[in-house]
């Protein structure tokens, strides 16, 4: 099982230093979140049934490709990902260009997680119908993949329409950077089966196991022979818990082992000494 880190509960001014250290001690990947804007009054639920939005509207949010390119310049091996990108809020030209550039400047270390999004009135603020977000995402994924792999691209769809264009340069990774889909609804999981993997929310091994089993069953039904990467967030407090994550079927666990910014480097050291081979 691979271990990544999620940059949360960490002062943004320390991101560069902390990610450089995570790279040095052997973490596989680093992930940041994405939003375009936070309405002051939020409509929508990340987790069904929650009583309040999971994030404050004043939370700083950075442009994902720009921040990951900055982190790429400070690192050598760690993979650079977004958990998850609101692809359908952007034109596919913009996303394809930004993440192809990231893949090139990082020498093939880009990871793209995408999702339909939970914040309904963020779509309203952007002037888009939130009821179309799933269908938009499906079409946007199709267009981005074609831009990354085909010499000449023409598309006439429901949401995007353009005559023949060329798109260069292509990403370093072939056929394109890993593109995984986030979300725990049946529709999101089915979408993930036709991508490179599935990304879930925060879990324990006990809550993750039945979801992973459900995703694998959909793979067997819809895409026999394919095995996408399962990524989710959680804690790992002992070797026994690590083994439980493995038994649950998790391929990549994304952790934030620090309690506060000043402890981030020492927390990474302690985690690496226990769980990362060769640290």
C-alpha cells in the first residue's frame, strides 16, 4: 500500500517545506483540494446527513495546477495530485492545458482526481446549472482524454462544441496522467470504473471495506480484467491498522499525520520510520 499526504490543517506558508520533506522521506504522493469559490451561505452536503458545511467560506483555496507546479519545482519524486478537481466547471481546453503543463514540468508526476462536486450553489455562482454537473463531467473527461492523446480533435457534444483543433504538447505520461474519479454514489463509482481508479472520502478500515468491495464488484461487471487504483483518506496509528487497510483493499492511503504546522516535519519523520520502507 502506498502512502500520500493531504495538505490540510497546515499553514499554506509551510506547504513547500513540508512537501519537500515528505518527498525526502519517501511519501508516494501529495494532494490538495479544489474549489473555484465558496458562497457565504453554502447549499449541499459532502457527506449525506451532515448538519453543517464541512468547510468555512473563509478558507483559503489556491489554483491547483499553479500550486502543484510550485511544489513540483521543490521536489524530485513525490507525485502531485488534486483530491478532487471540479473539472466540469472549467472548459476542457483549460484543464487539459494546465495539467499537461504540470505533467511536463514535473517530469511525469501529475495525478488528476476529478469529481462532480457537492457544493450546489458554487455552480450557481459560476453561472452553471448544478443539475448538469454529472453529465458535464462525463463529457469533459472524454474531451480531455482526446486532447491528450489525439493529433486532431473535433467534438460536437451537449456542453462542448468545437471544430477540428490541435493540442500540443502532450503530457509526459502515456497515454495520459492517471485520471481517477471521486465520490461514493453509485453513479460516481460507475464513472470511476471507466477511469483509472476511484477516490473515496475519509474512512476507517471497517467503513472502507464494503465500499471497496462494491467498487470492485462494479469493475468485474462493467470492465472485466481492469483494476483501478483505490485511494482514500484516513488515519494509520499502528502496523495492525495498516494491515487492516490492506485487507480492506486500499491501494493508496492519504494521511495528514500532524496535529499542527510546527509538528509537521517531525510527524512525517515518525510516520515514515514506521510505515515507509527504507526511511
